[in-house]
């Protein structure tokens, strides 16, 4: 078992050298370093030690209520007491009001230490953003301080048995009665649908408030608290799902039986409000992929560096990491983790600029696809490096793979994001997002021949898709090529800015390996 070690220095290098986060008025590099180092110590000493036991014990349903693994409530309360939940919450509502880039570093460290516990708080920034944008002043004053100090945690209730990625099939009803709105229906796959960490839960529920309207019309967003003045609201847990991974996070099926709720935003404007939650969640899931890739490399590199295996050419004992095949796997893990992190941080800088909304919309699904696939791939490689021991639970790499596997599925399956990239990504805003992506890539890696070669393939495929109407059959191929182009350009940037840093030799060598490896995708022919 390899104890969790936060990749704090690598995160700070990526933020400040690769993404140039310090250029933003909202980001203070010195403050960010202090905050991340403080949280890293807390994560290593307090959060990470209950990760494995939480995975082994899992959650349970007792008398209709969810009980999280031993130690989870106490660690959550320590996290809340330290102020870590309100990191990006405005000071007026009891938060620290730090920037999103610093919060991204915290999110990655938190996931690497304990993905299941991070699931409890990962939706909180999106909930606060939704309240700030769509909530009434009374709703803001009532809920945001409670979210900031940990008295309340929130859920995102979209999915139903017949309405997964297709939200037009949502059937949960919202009826307006004399005392307000009441919700009736069932939601599935609700992370932390119930738990014993916070005093109460605020469910953000997408429901049909206009039954005469079908499809996306008539959907509204509601705030449905678990506690009301008379006691428990009419929301119950029908079951906890038995999952492959993130066992310490309860995934619930919820039944709303006339539960009291209140509208947030305009009636019929539920999707616009919900996407504020979802867009934040997608970048956060991308960072979960980064965290797993980084953790997988750390476990594998530590094991391979300590394990004696065969002999060197001079007859001296060889380490596992001395063998070319193992070295190649370790390099791929490292390149995926560092490159995916850079992509996410570069995208977050764009997201912070309201003038670059089309580019942000284009980049978000690409980051979600690449970073989550990178986490799964790196964990799979880690199992291979450890051999038979990798297949055992004892060394934590198996759990890393199990926990990482969900990231390519939730918050929009990667196939759906690929379709988005190849359709709306190329046409929304008059194609401005894709055009801006061209300029962005040229700024990052225009001097590298491998990037230019990949870029030529990408331009051909983009033109071919736009020339044909309808749903492109090669959407995943286009999304993969877009991600590959972004990844290679990011590594040009990483290699150039590593000069003079502690990562100079390692990252420049990795940059050359990434750029000079064979193109993994075939050239597109229209």
C-alpha cells in the first residue's frame, strides 16, 4: 500500500507556468501556494487514511436512512470546520471567495486522497453558482451560508429510469398547490441522495411543472430540502446502488411523494439553471480523471522503483523500472496525468473570461473526455506494472481503477460529449468556438511539426463533418482527434515553460516522447 502523496508542486507548476493563472486579477499565486500546501497536509493526514476502509466498508441503509463508512462524518466535519467547503463562496455569505483555479487544485487533491468523500462536496460550488445566478435574495441568504459551513450538502436530481441522458423524457411532476410546489416521482443514480454527514440536504430537482408541454419545454428547477418545519420532507431512499467503485459515496434511488419544494429561476427555465450545475460538474469530473491518473502513476512508479527484477547489462540487480516495457508504461501514465492536468487548467483560464464563452463551450467536453479516459488508462497501466499484485486490493491500484471507471460515464457519457463536439461544437455561435480553438492551438504549439501534422488532419475532418448534414458517424473519432491535438499542443507548452524549474529535465524529455510518438488516429478522408 502506497500512502497518498499530494502532487502539489506539479499542480502549482501547471497553474502558474503552463496556464499562466497569475495573469488573472482574481488569482494570487502566493496565496494559492499557501492554500494548496495547507490542504495537502490535511488531505494526506486526515482524508486519505479513511479512503481504503471506506471502500471496504461501503455505505448501508438503516431504517430508511443512509449511514456512511466509519470516520466519514468526523472527517467531513473537520473539513467543514477548516473552511474548505466555502472556498469559492463569496465572503458576504460566509466563504473565502477564492478563485476557481485555486479551487481546481483543491478538488484534484481531494479526489486523489478520497474520491468517495470528495463526491459529497464536489457539487457544492455549482450549487452556489446556481443560487447566485437564479435564486432570489431570500434563497441566497437562506442556503448559501449553510452550504459554505457544511450544515447543508446538495444533490443534483436529473436522471430517471426512463430519462438518462435524454432529459426530454423527465416525468417527475411538480404541482402548484396553495402552500407552494409539491414534487412526485422517482430519481435514480443520485450521488449522496442521503447521508449522515450534514444536518440536511438540499436537492436540486428537475421536474415537469407544465404537464401539457413535452420534451424540454415545461421543465423547471426546484429546491427540495430534506427537512421542513414539520420534520422530514416527503423524500425517501428506495435503495442504495451496489456499485463497482466509490463505495464510500451512497448512490441512491429517491422517491418524491408530494415533497415540498420551491422554484428557483423561471418556471420552464429548468435546463438553463441546471446547466450551471452541470458545467461546473463536468470540469470537476475531468479533474477527477487527472487525480486518478496522477495517483496511479505514483503507486506504479513507487512499486517499480523498489521491486528488484532481473539484472542490468553489467550484472548488477535491476529494478522493475529499468526495463524498457515498464519504463514506457510509466512514461505514458506520467504524460497522461501531466498533460490532462494542463488541458484542464488551460480550459479553466478560458472559462474565467466571459469574452471567451464560445471557446469555453468547445473545450469543456474535450477536457471531460480526455482527462477521464486518461485516468482510466493510467490506472489500467498501473495494474499492469504491478502485475499480479496490481490485481490485488492490497496495493490500492485496483481501487483507483474501480473509482476512475465511473468518470467516463457520469456527468454525460463520453460518447455524448463526443457527439456534442462534432455537432454543436462546430456550429454554435456561428462556429466561433471551433475558430477560437484553432487560434488557441496555434498559440500553444504552432512551432512543433507533430502538432501541425495533427492540426492538418483535424482541419480536414472538421471540413468533412461540416460538409455533410445530419449526425456524424465519426463523432468519437473527431473528438479523439481534437483531444489528441490539444494534448500534444499542451505538451509543447509544458516542455517550453519547464526550463529553469525542478521539472525541466523530466518534462522536456516527456514532451519529446509525446510529440514524436506515432499518431494514434488515422487520417480522415471525406
